């Protein structure tokens, strides 16, 4: 799996997509509260 993910991430289209995404919303722009809402586990 790791090799597959690395191969996909190295593709030129994937690199461009990550660059465009970072231009829209850089990771540093996410506050801790936003991370909790987006990635929090609320299942009981």
C-alpha cells in the first residue's frame, strides 16, 4: 500500500492538485477547533 500511495503522490497531476489545494486552504490556516470539527470522532 505504501508504495502505491507514494507512486500516486509522485504523479504530476497529483502534485498540481496538492499545490492548488494548498493555495486555497493552507494547512496552517486550520485552527484546532476547525480540526476537531473536521476530523473529530463523535461515534458512540
